[in-house]
C-alpha cells in the first residue's frame, strides 16, 4: 500500500503556481516589449513625418517671403547672379511663427539677350525642421502693365464688352467688368483671351447681374472663348489680385531723375512729331524746330509740360524701343507709328494726366498750325504703341467730332485709371484694341514690375545633378 502525504500535495501546487506566474510574467514582458517597440516605431515615424512636413512647409514659406520682398520692387535685379534672401552671413534665416530655419536662393534668369525681356526667377528654398531638411524649387514670372491689352482701375462700363468686341490679349480691371449682348446666338458675343477682376469688383452681366461664370443661367451673354473660360484661372479669374495704379503712377513720375542723367528731359514744347529716331519739337507755329536724336542709351524721354497739353503724332515709323513720359495731358493729334515688340519696338507713351483726341479745326472753325504740325483727326487714327494713363483716361475733346463713325485703333495695349468716352454711335471714334503679342515677353524701356508675381512651376526634392548644389547659378 502506497502512502499519500497532504504535505507533498501542497508543495506540488505551489510549484505549479510559481511556474504559471513565471510564464505569465514572461508573456507580459514580451507584450510590453512589443508594445514599446511598436510605440517607439510609431513615435519615430510620426516624428519623421512631422519633421518632413515641417521642413517642406518652412521651405515654401521662405520662398513666399522672398516673393513678397520681390513684389516690393519695381525693377529687375541688375545682376543675373544668384543671391540670398537677407538673413545671417550664411543665408539662413529663422521664419517668424515657424519652427525651423530656411535658406532661400533667388536666381534670375540668365539666357535672355533682350534687356527689355520679362525675366522669370527660380527660387530655391531649403527648409530645416528637427532632423529633416527638404528642398523646394518654384519658378515665378513678374507681371508688368504692358503685358495687358487693357488694364483699368475703376470700371469697364456697359457698352465696351458687347457684341462684336474682340480683345485677343489679357484684360484686367480692379473694378466691375460689364458684359452685354443682344445677338440671338453666341457667335458675336464679347471675346477676351484672358480676363480677370477682383473680389471687390466682379463680373456683371446686364441681364442677370453679378456672376463668377462666363455664362450665367438665363443670360444672353456667352463670354468667349467660353470653354476656355470654363476652366477658370488664368483665362477667367473673378478673384484676382488688384493692381496698384498709384504705385505705377509714382514710379513713372520718379523717372525724371533717369531722364536727367540721359539728357533727355524736354521743356517748353507744345507739339511733337516723332520721325524715325528723331523727335522734332516746336513751341509755337512760327517758332524754330528743335530736335532730339534717339539711340540705345537715350530711349527714355521725359516731357515737363506741367498741366499744359503736349501734342504728339508721327511723321514716320519709329525704329527703336522708346518710352515717352509726360507730366501733363497728351493730345494725340494724328496717327502714331511705333514698331511691334517683336520688331524694333516697343513704343510706349505715358501721361500722368489724360490722353485726349483733339477736335480737328476743320470741324470747329478754329485756327491751326501750318503743316505738318497741324491737327489730323478728321478721320480714322491708328496708334501703334502701348498707352498708359495710370492717373487718367483716354477721351475725345468732343465726342461730336469727327462726324460719322470713325475708328481709333490701338495696336499694342492700353492702361487707364478710368475709361473715358471717345465717341457716340454716330460721331467721334469707335475704340478697338489689337494686342501686340510680343508684349507677353518684352516690355517698353523703363516700365515697372507690378506687385503680382505669377507662379509657373513647383518641384519638391529637386535633383541638382552630379556635383550640383542649391547655391549654383543654374537658371
């Protein structure tokens, strides 16, 4: 007979319990270790993602700050060499409100042979956040007044964008742009290749009111090219940034200093004829003719006429790029023949007052100067130039003359603070603008940059090539 001890049975139970506790402890330790490893990986992954996003955000923010600084300038940098946005000696800066630092290299475009070309910029940003750095490249193009076929500050009134109106170039107005049509279909509805207004202005259709689309429901107007405009900006932009006309006017006023250095400041003249590369001037009908010879180093003429009008027309085609600035009104007393931007031009005439088409004395009975200094506004007028009146308007001295329907054709572009009247349906002039496509890439001498820079491309994690760096002159 085998004996059985209660003491032995109790010991076995304690041993089993100890084994169980050990096994459970081991399993829990393994689980804790696994959770710790997973948690650490998640934390590391989260930190990596946060630092990467932070570095990219810092790089982009730095580039946008550089664009803001560029927008404060009215001229291109003189040199095409890359330069840093102002910071410490190494180019790095700390961004306000951003946890990180950024290095921004501004690289103006090199391969531009025309000094009046609208040059783009490559901006390279390197953002640093935590343990991560990231590079971003953005290309920006500046805007300029002469890029527009029509640039208006206040309002484009009812009657301009109506049936038959075609503007094959960019149009912008800070104020309201009005559209109308009475045609039975859309074939002759108003056409604008690219058109924009601001949120404070808006597109207004005379039959349905304000709308952000090129054909509101129940409207008779289909702004053409309709399908292109449906795609939105830049073809159709109802909330574009505004253009600062006062800044443009102030810039042109400041060019007196530049013209003084050139020796091209003109005073005490009343009538001008531009003939080839020569400006002919007279202060009275029986006065002497004085001349100013134009050349590459003399392509800005500044006329100090106070508030008195200066009369300008052409004798022959103007054979060089030229900008004329006047402090007072410009009376266009005959056709003006500038070359296109892609040829010898462009020609620009800027007034700090108004452009006025004077009435021909043949109709008013007034006296006139002897030919070729006489007013020739009895019929159609052609102006091959960019006209800018940033503080004024283009208007007729009297919309009653000449009688009948005559045409004022601008081959180039027009900037004016407000749109004046040049005629009626039975007299005066009908205004048309045929855009000079060359103005998309070339601007007249000494024209300013606008504050609105346009982004054209964006690239993350760029490849600088073998041995290339962010600092290189590579654009």
